[in-house]
């Protein structure tokens, strides 16, 4: 472990890319005296011609040294590398990890955090040299233990200056459980407590951490809280599972999902990770925000998403998938479809693809403000707005109305999907009324 008196911030990192084969060096990151982070492609990577971030860091820049656009945004990184860092929840856990390793979180920069994550990142990018990590034994933690520890951290009840030889929360949770949570949290995004886990082929065993053993199924698991508050419902896991089933029912590309129970009666939602293959390979994932160099709360629009989807994939089917997701999100009040809740995936053989849908849940907008607007429209969006938007992208109005009809028929089956996902009856009724009101608003 580091000594706070001798610890020095990391100023240089090598970036590697790995999909199904050996890791290949992409380039290097370096921080100057003012704290500005610069990136330069490796000559060998330039020869591959492979684009990892075609808008901010196109391969045509060659060996140029490119500074990050703004030290105050995206953690002072280019969007490509900011996508490798966690969001609010993961940052909270990472701060605890740094402090427990005698590193002051306030002094740790983005390169320190990337080095601490090393190869435990989401996607295909990894960083070297990596900071030493706690014992591998932490991978064997139970889901109940992880759920309990995650809730304590989320509610601010864990001392961020804990050391590995002490216990947390008045001795209730051992520090080894914090080690497990730190490993399992990885670079999972969003504000909701979540971890990366994997189940064995027979489903009998579970391990935590960024990479699953070959043959295991890797999941991103979100914890359902025991109490309402902090922006989460006590039935959010069941609701998200019901939404996932509805999305699948209406033809949206969504990864397999399931609910994991814990002994205290909670149901926790989990989706298979599309940045990992069953054979243990990795896939490069770039969020819409990362591609554009914007943060989750910045302005974004479906018109922009449609244009970028066409440019990256060249696939008309991908445009229709965006349209289907937009219709679904509008109908079921998933208004939190911001710039980091949409992503693109780089397949080694097929090139850029629209990544499977994720974070589909009941998230009504406050004051009518959506995560992404529709043709710049603020406030309530209508089906007429959607048709006008898609007409600019060569999608016929008749096709929009057909997809709308399919989505509305799926929403009518909400009670059946909700019951199978263990959603409480009161919530089924609540959301049924919300869907009805939204349908009337969209028809204006």
C-alpha cells in the first residue's frame, strides 16, 4: 500500500485494447503540470486503422498529441477514456477504495483512477501500469453480503477512511466485505448501487468482479433498496424486469435479464453484459455522450442520435431500432434516456453497431424535461413530433404509426408482465394510470 506522505499522482498511462485476442497498445495518456491530460496514438495502432472514437479522436489525427477539451468536464478526459470511469455510484466506492489504500481521494486525478481500475474496466480498454489490487479471495462474496454493504455505502454509513484491518459500521460488516464490494463495483455507471457478477454454467455459484471465468455468464446487477428514498423505489428491480420483458416483447434489442433474490425478500435486477462474450472476450463500448464529448446532463436530441447511428452503422435497421426505442420510452415514461443511456458497440467482424438497450425503467420527467429531446422540442412530445423527426431520416409515417401501434399493444400487456416480475399490485395500478395519461398526451 502507498504511504500518503510518499504517494505521488500518476502522470502517464498506456492504453490497451483487447477483444478476443491479446491486448494491443492503443496509445498513451499523459498529464502536464497544469493537469491537462493529453493523448497520442501508438504508431502500431495507427497502422491497424481501427477507429475507437471517430468524432473526438479519429485515427486520421495520426501521431498528433491531443489535449482533452476541458479539464472541468468528463473528469478532464477525452470522451473515449471518460467512458472507462464509473459514474456517481462507482466513484463513491472508488473513493473509499483509494482512501483505504492511503491515497487521498481529493488528490487523486483521473489517471490515478484509471490506473486503479487497470483491467477491471467495462468495455475493451484497459490501462497500465495498474495499481495493486486487494486479494483475489474477495471474489467469493455472497450476494446478500454485497447487497448489505452496498446499501450502507449508498446511505453514507461507511467510514471512507477504513483500513483493511478494521471493521465497518460498528463491526456489523467486516472490511473484507468492503474489498468485495470495491472489486464488484468495477466501472459500473449510473447513480444506483450496482455490481458486476457472474454465474457458473449450472447457476450454482456466483463470483464478483470485472471479468467472469470462461463459461460463466456475466451480469450487471442493480440493487433494490430496502427503503424508499434517494431517488429509488423499493420495487425498482421488479419494475425494470417488467420493462425489459415488455421491450423484448415489442422487438427491442435488449440483453437477457433476470431477477436475483436476497434473503431479506428483495428482488435485484440484472442484465447480461454485452461488453463480454461467453468465451471471455471483451467488446468496445462507447456511449453517445462519450462519442460527442458530453456529459450525461448535457443537451442531446434524437435527431442527432439518428444521424450518428446512420453515419456509424450505415444500417437502416439500426435507425428503425432507435425509432422503436423512442416510441417505447415515450409510451412507458422512460424519460431518463440521456446521453450515457445510449451506446454503440464495436464488433471485431461487423464494425460499429447500436448497442443493446439498457436502463429502461419508469422514470417520468420532471417539469416535462426529457433526457434527450425530440427535434429540439421542450416539454411534452407528441406522436406528430416523432413522425416529423423520422421523416427527415427517410422513415415513412406509415412505419412510425405501425411501430407506435405495436408499442401501445405491448403497454396494454403491462399488468401481465408486471405480475410475472413480482411487481406489487399497487405499483401495477399506479403505472397503468401513468401509461394511460401519457398515451393521451402523446395523441394531442
